[in-house]
C-alpha cells in the first residue's frame, strides 16, 4: 500500500468516527513528530500493539479486501497466565460495503464482534477440523446471549446494536452488506496478538508492505520500531 493511500483511509475513517460520535484516545492523534518526543511512559502502547492498523492483507485492493482497525486497549501473554495482568482487549473497526476480511480463526482469542452503528455486517462461519480445514458440521454461536445455528459456510447478519461471540478455532470472514453503508464494528476480546494468534485459511499478508511516497499522517502500530525513540521501542522478538 502507498502511504498516501493509508493517509487517505485514515482521514476518511476519522471523519466517519466523528459522524458516529465515537471518540478516540489521545494517542490516536499523535503525529510522528510528537512520537519522537515521547519517552518510556508510553511503552505500554508499543508493547501491547495499540494504535492504528490499516491493511489490505496483501491484496493490493483495499476496497475489495481490507480492514481499518484501531486497537484501543490490550494486555499481554502474562495477563493470560496470572490473575493480576490485563487479560482483555478492545478494538474499533470500520468495514466498507462488500469489503472482505479474509477467512481466519484465532488460536487463543475469544471475541465479541459488535455492530456499533452504520450499516449491516455479514459474517460467514465454519468450524475448523483438526487439520485446520473447513469443517462440514453446523456452526452454533451466541448472538447477544441467544444460541443460533447455521450450516457450514452459512451467514449471520449483525444489524446496529447486535453482536456475536466467536470462540477460538472458529473460521469466520465478514464484510459490509451492499447498499447499507459503512459499518462501525467493535471488538471486545481476550488478549490480542496479531503476530501469532491468527490462522488464515488462504495465504495473506496480515500487515501491509508500505511504499513511502509521502510522510505518514499518523503512525501505524507496525511503524513504531522505525519511528519511535529507541528507549521505548522494546518490542519483544517475533
């Protein structure tokens, strides 16, 4: 993706969030120059992979296959092991009409996907086999506390205010329903680690390869090692 495209998507997303009355945390608005002046007090933002995350999954066509995300809060591996650590995460996402997020599941993360407003979100579901294939068995999920069953590869539609709970190892893909407009999507989950906890059915690139044709408007979380002060960029090895 070109940096100019990412900047344009970010501006468009910020305008949509404003229309939806969704307020972002202060660090969402820090410029690269402001990041250069930050110190160790901001280390949690980097270590927990908080912030902007815009990807085309290597498709080269963001409108067709892509996702706008911002990780608002997150814990780490330690939070899942002990009672004192943060063991939850929250994201806000924007999904465009017919914009596909590829088929995937999470090895450890359970998540609630919530339609916070705008259009309708369509979610296609499959159980996974022991070998990581698409199972042919019916899928049962909880939509706002109500058990719903669909056939393998069947869909559910989340209208504004509705949600679904997706357990680990459940394949899913989603998109905004045509003719209904962009969807503001919330995610509340266990600790999120997009570097190791995603299993995509087809080979994709989770993070974009960026062509730096213009300076970044805001840093993506994958930009931190290149732009932040060395004393706060202590990302654990991948």
